[in-house]
C-alpha cells in the first residue's frame, strides 16, 4: 500500500499537474525576479508532455490546462515582456538559455510586430479618413455649394451675439442693418432689428420691424414668437421673452419650444423649481416628435436638480416630486 502511494506521488503525471498549477499561479504575478524561472518552467512542462506522450498516457485534462496557459501568453504577451525587461530583456535571457526555441522566449519580437502592424493600421485609417473627408467636402462644395444666405446668417449671428455679450446694442444694430441691405426680407434679421431697437428704447422702430417680420412669416406665427422670445432672452429682456413665449402658446398651447423658452426664462430668474417643471413638460411633449429638444430639456432639468439647495435630513423629496406638473 505504501509503495502504491509513493509511486503515485512520484509519477510523472502528478509532477506535470504540479508544474501546471505552479505555472498558472506564476503567470499572474510575473516580475523581474521570477520571469526567468517561469520561462524555464514552461520548457520543463513542454518536455514532460513529450515524455508522457510516448507512454500514450491520457493527458486530456492536462492538455486543456496547457493550451489555456499558452493561449493566455499568446493573446497577452505584454506582462511577460515587461517582466523580462526588468531582468535584462528576453534577448539576454535567450542567450543565457539556448536554444530557447519555444515561442514564449520570443514574445518580445511578436509584441513588437503586433504593435508595428497596429500603428500601420492606425496610420492607414487616419490617412484614408482624411482623404475621404477632404475629398468629400470638396465634392459636396462642388456639386452642392453652400447657400450663401445661410452662410451670411451664421456669420452675422455670430457677430451680433459677440456684440450683445459686450452690451454694444448700437453696434449690433448696425451689423443687422448692413446685413439687411443685402438680405432685406430675411426674418431673422428683421427680428433682430426689433429686439435691438427695444433695447435702445426705440419702441416705434421695434414695432414696425415686428409687424414686418409677422408679414414675412405669416404662415408660421408660432415660430416667429419663439424666435422673438429667444432673441429677447439673449439680450437679457426676460419679461419680453416671457411675453413672446405666451404669445406662441396662445396660438399653440402645447408647443414644446415655447414651453422650453419659459423654462429658460425661469432658470435665468433663479426660479429653479418652475424651470424644472417646464423642462419636464418639454421632455414629455417633444420626446416622440422632436427627440433632440427632448434630450436638451432633460439635460437642463438634470443640471438644475443637481444645483438645487440641499434639504434637511427630515425632509424627503424625489426628482418626481419636483418635476410633476400641478
């Protein structure tokens, strides 16, 4: 009995299992101090498999563990290569233990090759992307030249908004009037003329410009009042922005853009609870037909909820409590 136990304990198959277990533990803790022993351990396991194969032993479980170990080395060579660098590098270790023919002794070369291929692929992707984008833009501009009116409006609005930021109302109105000479029937410019005239106290001119804008967009009065309200909001005329939003809602009571404008006015006044309620209404109304506006409203609502003053420990309140309309 004792002889059987001793034979089992010293059998090559058991030695192989012990070596595999040791390698499985070691592969997750590789460093400069143990990487050389680990490489030699792999050599030993490989040699043991070759010896046992001659005896036609059933090593299917051990072979599965060995394949898993080698697969891990092949798919993630970085840790072993990094550990080997701490011990002088794999090239030095190969020279120290010839012939070092198995692939684990050459993982530094494999890793360098993979990285070079990855860099090449990235460069090719960047070059192709640039060529496609540049070529595409040129093609689009050639076959579909941009609308000069749209380009002019973008540039004009940017200039106006910068002057508004600095409180230069007269200079902003001059920009509008220069643009109107080229685009006399552009509703955006006429609305700016009205809003900036209001800021300068020229109510008669503002009223005339507003009436002209109404004639230009007679088919979309709701959109006009939303535009008026947004421009008034941009110049800081909160009461005027609110009045414009209510004009739009008088025509279309569930217009989400008008309600969004009211939410922006409430936020500018510091009335966060009302603003949250308005943005929640916008989300519910616009979610199906205007998802972009719905997302913006949800983001604005979330930002306001985060800025709400903290409540006392005895008070319990949820986001739903805050945003549920009356």
